[in-house]
C-alpha cells in the first residue's frame, strides 16, 4: 500500500499542518481524528488496516488530516469567540486548501456522490458532519460514527456568534435555504452509534439529529448498534468496514 506523508504550511492557520494519504487512487475519503487526535491516529488505531484491501485495489484513497482541537474546542482559555474563530480558520484550511488538493489529485471524483466522503469517529464524527452541513456542495456525504452534533459539551449554552453555526442541532432546524437542503438530499449520509458503554451522550444527540433531518425531509441512514457496542476502536473498525462496503457497492 502506498503511503505518503505531507507537512505543509497553511496560510489559513499560519502554521504547518501534517496529513497522510493512503493509496494511489479510488474514491477519496477525508478522515477527521478524535478529540485532540493527530493525523496518524487512524492508522495507529487499525482503521487503515481494515480497509487495506480496498486501498490496494484502488477503490479507496484515505486522506487523514491533522486536528487542532487543543486550540479550539478543548482549549483552556475562557474566550469562546477566540476559540471558535480559530476553529473557523481550521475549517477554512479544510475548505480552501486541503479539499481542492484532494480533488486535484483525484480526477473523476470531483462532485456528488462520487466526490469526497467525510468521516470520523467520536469528535471526528462531529467535525465531519459539521463541515458537511456547512459546506455540502461537491461532497459525497458523511459517515459519522459515535458523534455529538452540538457544541454543548464544549461551550455550554453559549450559542453566540459562530458558535451557533457550528452546532448543527441548533442551526439546522431553522434552515430554509433550498440549495443546502438539495445538497443534503443528494448526499450519502450515515450516522451510526452504539448503545453500550460511553455512548450515552452520543446516542442522545444522534437520535436528536435524526428527528431534525426527518423534519427537513433529508434522507439519511441512522443505525443504532447493540447494547454491547461501546465507544471504542474495535467497534469503529467493524462499522467503517461495513458502511464503506455499502458505499462502494
């Protein structure tokens, strides 16, 4: 399996950013790490290994991006607006620097359900879903495993400024822009959560998101695994293999 490591300066963030690319062709998948996770986490946690045959067959290409949660959602300083402003810069890096790079290097996978799929586990699921809901155009969709879909865990009840737009459970119910809704309806959306240990908050917010999307008329696959399914990598490895298999067909 071909693996390429990159470390490049990001003008949007004003710092170097690292990422890894697994494979030399196939449908592109952009992976966000879990809380405070790094670009190598997906490989170290065995997620790349369970997809290796599809990567070798040039059916999938995995782009594992770095995170900056320690500067944003998990930052210790009390200025919420400064923290979410830094997150906005991170999303600008993804939108304006990394995604164009992926599309340039993945000819034939530029738009619609043949475009870039966003995925992640736990906090990575939040980032994948939140990014998609804000910038859906040209994306294939989202595979979100055990995510939360609001900012409540990190900022409490504060929804001022850009916090509101980064909290899908709050911003989506009032959405009326048909261009966004049409993009959502055309995408492949999967939200999965276990019902075992450490999944309570994620399970609650996944069910709330299901109700929101149902009211908006947005078709999505919500899948709730058993009470033995914990918030942990062994289950996410099984889930990613199952759902990406469905996506690839």
